[in-house]
C-alpha cells in the first residue's frame, strides 16, 4: 500500500490528518506502512501535482476524498465528516478507505 500526505506548512490541518492517518493505519493492521510526506510550496506546484488543498491524502496514488469537482489550489482543505466540515477526515473515514 502506498500512502502519501500532501500539505503546505501554512495550513494547520495537515498535522491533525497525519495523526489520524497513523491511528487509522494502526487500526487496520498496517502500522508499519510508511507515509510519504510531500511539501507543496507554490501554487504552480499545486497545479502540477493536482493538489486540491492541504491536507491531501493519496492511497495508491488516488485521493479517496475527492469528488472530481475540485480544482488544484494552494489552500487549506475541508472534508465532509459525520460531524460537519473539518480540516481532516476522521479516523473512521480513514479506516474505511484504508481497509
């Protein structure tokens, strides 16, 4: 399994996503999976990578939370969660896409 976390330093949500991703990987028995961190530093780089906001989590190269309507953006991202919009998917949502 290939897991990447794309982010930019100006957005505080990526560290929450990193913690939740680690918890979710452990919960599905993949605690040994190494998460590749990708720092996106410019809007041009965001465009090139198809980065739709920080954080972006890729599982085997695909963003399981993208709807297809998003545009590349060097900005903080929000996710639909059971409790409303949040800066990171929940551990439960991550477990679902990692299972």
